[in-house]
C-alpha cells in the first residue's frame, strides 16, 4: 500500500514539474532579443587526425631556388585552423571505401531483384535483401511520400550479411547477382577468383561554388560595361540574358571508379621487375598500414565525399549536428602543416640536412645517386614510419607525394589571396602534389617545393591525406605560448 502511494506521489510531482516547465516556455526572454538557443557545440577531433591551429607563416622558397623554377616566391599568408590526418591514407583505410562501394552496389542489385520477385518478404532468399522501405507498415507520412515522389536512392538493408561463399548462396537469383560482379573465368589467372573492379563506381554530386561565383562576377562586369549598363542584376535576370547560366549547371554528377590502378607499379618503371608490388601491395595484409597509391586526384576527391557521407550518416543516427566535409588540403594548408611551426625551414624537421645526428635518414626518398635502400626502405614504408613533425604529422616529406586541392599555376603566389589562399581552376587539369616520394630526390622533399600531375593520372608514388575544418572558438598558433595549450 505504501509503495503504491509513493509511486502515485512521484507521478504527481513529475506532472507538476512538467507543467511548470511548459508554463515557463516562451516567457523567459522578457520581450528582449536573446537569439535562438541551440545545443552547446563541442569540437570533436576526428579519429586519426591532429589539430593544426591556424596562423600566419612565410610560404614559399625562403632559401635559394637551386633549380631555378621560380614558382614559389616567399609570401606571408594566413590559414584558419583545421584537422589533418596524421598519416597518409593507408591501404587498409582505402579498402574500407572500396568494400563499401562494392557492397552497396551488390545490395542495390539484390534489392532491385527482390523488388520484382514474387518471393515472400519474410523468406530466407533474395527477399531478405529488399529495400528497407519495401514494407510500408512503419513508415512515416513523409517517408511514404518520399518513396513515391522522389528519385532519391532508397534505403538499403545493411542488417543482413552478404554471402560470398559459393556453397552458401541462398537462391539462384542471388547467385546471378553476385557472380555477375566477378570477372569471367577465362579472364582470371591461376583460377583465382577476381572481382570485376570496373564495376566499383562511386556516385556523388559535386558543387563547384567557386566556378559559379567566378562566372557570375564576369557576367556582371560585362553587363556593367554595356550601353546602357545593367547594374546589380539578379540571378533570374542573368539566366535570361545568358542562356545556360544556371546554378544547377555548376552541380555535376560524378561517377568515379574507386579501385586503385595497381598496374602503376609496372607502367611507371619500364624494363623493371615490380610484379610482386602489382600483385600484392593493395590487397595483402602485409601492406595494410602502407600508403595507398595508384589513386588519381579525382579518386582522392571521391574518397573525401564518401568519408563525409559516412560520418554524417552516423551523426544523424545519434541526432547530432552534421560535421563539415572531409577534403583535400589546399596548397597553403599543406605547407603550413608540413612546416610544423618552423618558420623558414627546408624540411618538416628543420634542416638543411636529411640525416639526424646519428647519421640516419629522416625520410624515405632517393638519396645518394639512386641508392633506394640506404634510407632503410626500397619502396614505401608504413604511414607512421620515421619521426613526426612538431604537429604530430608523419611523412610530410617523402614516402609518397600527396595530392592537394589546388591546380598548378606557376604564378599563383603572385595573385592569390593572403588569407586562406588557394587557386583551383576546374579547367586546369594539372593538380599540385607536395612532399616528394620514395623515388624522388632531395629537392622535392622540401616543404616549399611544388610539383604536379594530371588529375586523371595515377602513380605508384602519389597518395593523399585529408583535412577537416575546425569549427568553434578562434584558435590560432600565434596565440599559444606552447604547443601543450592546444587542445587535441
């Protein structure tokens, strides 16, 4: 009896508290402008990344440009705070992307087959891979409307594991779908079952905001010089006056094959025996922690899109704010991070030498007239090999050169901004690589040296790492008295 009475009293008290809360809603501002209060935001450091506090630095060649390229004159610039991967993206990390693309394609094909089959949705065969919204019983009004009225991709069923053992296929339709993802028997070597990796394609929308704004500015300037001039035209007026100028034209559908080009180990080096690297480097567990290579600039961009999508999909399940995009670093961000806070240094560790006080090389490159092995590495090494710089970043010089989100313009330093400078023209297919690689000479290891490759070309010596914008209170390296004050 006492227990029941106590329970009733507890419910009454909770109801009173709830009523008081509801009565207070909307009356706390006393008629003043107090703003819309959201949840308190706490910056979350992404896994495997280091926080690079923003600041100013002298970008470019602070010492002699021995080769006389003269494409990196010194210039003081400022960059905002950001996170950067501590290591280059590894084979293991990139395989996670490849596996996701492969599995999503297979699940989509299975779901399509289940959509048009007569199988019972409760069955154990192809029906268990049906779209999640096939059964509309528990769908909201909006979810039902979206299914019927939009062309968005429908939710796949990731709750059921895929089966790749041929002896365990659940039915004939499943067999046809999965076997269709493998190469034909007469195209494989040594009867080794091989995926048809040409089918591993990632699709996403690329919004070229910078291109849109640049074209818009040019059109407005053109109208201002007309007789009579047209000043401050709206977007609608621009679309009428210039056929084809629409915001939607700057949003493109990208379809990218994600599998690395493993043949680069052979094609990059004529008359050389590198078949073991071609056969094993990307797939074998021995190379899990080595940097992925054979990746084009476009594939690196696709990886960034996938990583952003994957993280934000998780954020939604936890009702958390969406995170900024993962992306390639700008050229200025890369050099700022590579210097590790050392102004005017030639290398991430300072310099001017590539050996430490014990006579050991500080990076993986090609020293001493091509003695590849003298630095304790023949090809690439693990992502966290050698010592990190003062920002906690490994192999910013050597190992593999790294794609950045900038196009190569020899005079870029002359016209780019001093605040977060970046030049990346869509029409320019030459994209910057930084840091030098395992097959490069000392010059390309310098943090100020610039090199480039075409965006759709893969190499056995080019990889990448990603960055992630820092949000929240202002954080600059200039305001720190020592590195321990930077919250990591």
